[in-house]
C-alpha cells in the first residue's frame, strides 16, 4: 500500500531555514512541496524554487501569496517574522490548515492571538526543532530541580551575525523552562549584562549572555555554578539540517490533530521515553 503524500507549503522559502526545509521536503519520500512563499516583490517570484536553491527544477514556482486554489497544502511550515506569521496563521485558520511555527520574538499579545487560533486549528510552535536541543531542555529541567536553589544559573547563546533578536528564542525557552521549575517570573528573575559597574550578583536570577558573530549556526550553554562546582550543559548545532528534519517530522504528528496549541515536548514525549513523566 502506498503511503499518503503529505503536501507542505513553506513560507520564507528563500531564507536560511526555508531553503533547508525545501530540500528536506523534497528528500523525504512521503512529503512534497506545493507552495514556496517569499516576501512581496521579491526578484525570484515565478522562478522555480528548486533551481533557485540549487537542487534542480521541481515544478514549484516561487510566489508572494498563499493561494489554496492553485497550490493546496496539508500543513504550512512558517519560519518568517511575527507580523508575517500572524497573517499566514489567519489564512490557515480560514481554510482549516494546521501550521508549524518556527518564528521567534512574539510579544505576549501576539502569543494570545496564536492561542486564540489554536481553538480552531492545530498549531505546533517551537523556538528550536532539533532533537538535541529539546533533550537539553529536559536535562536542564532535571538539573534545575536538584541545583536550582543553591546555584547561580546562566544561559550563554551564540548565533550568526545576522540574527537580530537577543536573546535567542531558544535561550528564552530555556529560561522559561527554568522559571517554571523554580516558580519564578522570567521577566523579574532575568539578568542581562551590560557595560559598567555592578553590585554583587543577586540570587534567584537567570543570567543571559548573547554573542553574534560570523556564521555560527547555534550554540546554547546552560551553566549551574555554586561554591563547590559547576555543571555546564551545552548543545551545538553544526548545520540547519537537524532543525529541518525535526520540523518535517513534526508535520506528520500535527496533521493528525484537530486543534490545539502544542510544542516540541508534546511531540517528542510520545517518541522518546525520556520525556515520559
């Protein structure tokens, strides 16, 4: 029996992640790309997306708007920016299409809008889709439960020079995870370093440090330090392939959901026993 082919639309298709997602979609035998969307007036509109990213002609023309009548899809994958994501989300809601969101930097009010749409469609939102970084989340939660009350906690993140949000969405997700374990308010218990003199470090604070340099894909370290010892939990991404693979695999999970707001932990806990409670 032939497996059903899952039709995928990708927004931000010519971005760093977008190109990797297109390649991964084409490489997977049970998925096919039906729409490649870019920003309005992009010079590559109406060009074949495969030729544009160097994998050869695939018969999908780059467009600047979603058009379900021309290019129907089962799931949309969106790695763009908050304003664009909310527009694509509105479209998915209108046509009852589930969506994978990898965009970061949403405000609290924008997250409330996303939550409202999840009452009608299934949404999986994550700041990072790699299996490794999601395992780091789990290890950090476990370590926080043991050492959180008697350690200084720092999150140090490294990304390429073109990344504009600081701290990274992944770093904030780690911080939020720690805060939930400690029953802290992340905003009130965050510490951002800057130039100048400082007083002795306050307790019950998560320190954030960010580096933007070169072509670093992504590196996150969570450091627990007390007077006796230090524990450093680090994840390094060598390329974007792990993010793309995780996003594509999550498509097969979200397509089976009718509605709701989910994250990678929801997806992974049924796949890896380490996430089971």
